[in-house]
């Protein structure tokens, strides 16, 4: 009796579908790991390496062929695979070099840009169904998503004792929401008429 043949876990065709920019962002993240190691920031190097492995685990599987995943996730365009790597690249110096805690706008910039990156993925997931949404509805959805994401992140910071004072909380939530709303507005503006 012959056993059923399982599909290949990763084919050459799967690799051709991957975003080159996603791989470039992961190579850059690997460079940050090496850089942290060379400047003797070992904990930051290990943490960034863990983020790198997590990013690879997110983008490497052939999600288009994975029937167990929801249809909307299988249909997400591969260009959005760069987002986890870009987000990790954006925040890793903050943790590795303590830039989040200085008297600088780094924390605010990370929340704004991370909100925009997450908002872009959120809008792409909304568009999988190919329905047209007017700009106001898309912007409102982006705002609600961004605020929920910001609140969720601040709860995580509170639970892990990373949180600053109350001003840090509300500005981080507002900036994450603004970033996601901005991404939704740009997506609505670029939407075919």
C-alpha cells in the first residue's frame, strides 16, 4: 500500500512569490543583530535575532497554499511581508540603545510609523474582498483599528512594566491611531476611481 504524497512544504514557485523587499528588510535586521553583537549589546543582539526568526517564520510559509488559513490571509499580497521586518528594524535601536527612554522623539516616531505600517496591512486585508469602500469609511476603520492597536500595546507595556507616565500612554495611543488613519487615507486616495 502506497502512502499519500504530501505537498512540498516550500517550492521554488513559493519562493518566487516572496517579496524581495521583505528579504532585504530581513537582511538589514540581520545586520542589526551583528552590529549589536559587535558593540557588545549582547541582550539586544539576541532579542533582535529572536525578532528576525519570528519574521522569517511569518513570511516563509507558503500561505497561499495553506488551506487551514482564512481566505483573507491567504490572499494578502506578498508585498506586505516586509512590514514585520520593517517594524522590527524601526524599534530595535530603541531597545538596544535605550532610545525609547531619552529626551528625544524616537518613541513617538516609532508609534506613528508602526501605526502606519500596521494600518497599511489592515487596509490590505480589508481590500481582499475587492469591495469598494469610500474614503471616509476606510479612514474611520483605520482610526478604530489604530486606536485599538495602540490601546492593546499600552496594556502590554503596562503588564510588562515597560510603561512610562500617563502622557506617554495617551500620546502613544494617539500616534498609533494617527499612523493607521494616515495609511487608510492614503489607501483611499490611491483607490481606483
